[in-house]
C-alpha cells in the first residue's frame, strides 16, 4: 500500500479564468473539504463559475461534459497534483493540501470567479465527534501508552474499516482524521493519523 511521492501543487491560481482552478474551487464551494462530491455535481458548479469557458458552443446554458472531464483529468495528472482525493470513480474530495491551497488563495479565486465573497469552511461538530470517537477509544489509550503495540486491526477498529479494506478506503479514513486534526488544531490527533499512514498506507506495519 505504498503511497506516491508526486509533487503537490503549491503555485497560486491564475489571475484569469482557468478550467482547472475553477474545478478545484467548485469542489471547495460544494463542501468537498469534508464530504465526497459527485463529479457531475462538480461539473455543473464549475460551469456555473466559468460558463464562457465550459459551455456548449451553441448552448451557453449547458456545460460541455468533454471540456470539464478533460479539466478533471488534467487536475489529477498534471496541473493540480495532490489536491483531490479520488474516493471512487464518481466522487472526489479535497485532500488536506487541497483545502489549504484553496484557503491560501481564496481572495484570488473569489475575485476571478465570484461577484461576492463566500465564507471559508467553518469548524463543524462532525470534526469534534471524530476526535472524541478516537480519543475515547481503547486504541487511543494504547497509542498514548504503548504505540508500538498497535496493529492494523487496532487501527481498523477505531477508523471503522477492516484490516482488509482497500488502500482507497484506508486513505479516505486517514484523510478524515487529518482534516479533523487540522480544523481543530490538534497536533496530537494529527500525529496519530500520520502513524496510521506510516504503518498501513506506507507498508511499515509489522
């Protein structure tokens, strides 16, 4: 389950409308920092943000599926690597790096794509519930007292998956914990997520 070490996008967005920037921003506006979003919903929102670039030639009210689909391929393969988590064939979520990229350059994105600014993602009870579920568990007690004794079965129990879950499922669970840790500014929780990533996704579990 080794993870790729591709370089994550850090460069700012374009100061003029850009298909790929618009798609990343669309996912953020749809709540993609915290939930999976269907790609078709993303396409419609992206078209709403940049209709002049993404409409049919003869029907400016309709999104051109091929153009937006191509933008998604570009985002994931070359232009905005590391910002999308591919949860399944039909859904995406922003990675932690993706959320940070949008929020770092939010003023640019708002200026290019919106007539009025929107509020950034807010802390929700969902993140606090995630933290409490983990920190009230027996696995957390082991993590605090004897982290080397933790096994993939322990991690699976607290992250509500199984030891045999796919790498995609494990990556999604780790992402959820990292997102909660980032929003709540909880370095202890972030360190736990990084341990799971190291042991399970990077193949260092004994």
